[in-house]
C-alpha cells in the first residue's frame, strides 16, 4: 500500500482503505462524502521530520498509517476506539 503524494496532499485509494475498515470501496466513498468516515493528517517534526501520520475514523474503528514523505506506508495500526 502506498499513499499518493503527487498533488502534495496525501490520497489513499478507496480499495486500500476499504480493506482496513472492512468495507467495500463504494461504501468508503459514500461514507466519506457523508462525513461518516473522517480523517486527520499530522506532519512530523523534530525526530519525526519527513514522516506523516494519517488517521481515519469510522464508527468505533481507527486506522492510523505512519508514512514517509514519499507516501510509503511504514507502519499501520487498526484499533477499536469505543463509541464516538
């Protein structure tokens, strides 16, 4: 899996995110448009310079991807967060 950085903004393929959230790609697109899947981008500083962390939230699931600045996924974490 790789995050597309060609536009300068990280973009994940709906198929990749769907697999992480146990959804179909169409469900990912629909739920993102409806605001049921949200995301957060954090840019690394100091010791984490050159890295970013993308977090996706859906219902009680959080998916966190730590990536290099070229979009290579270095680490992924999927966890239940409880009700939001």
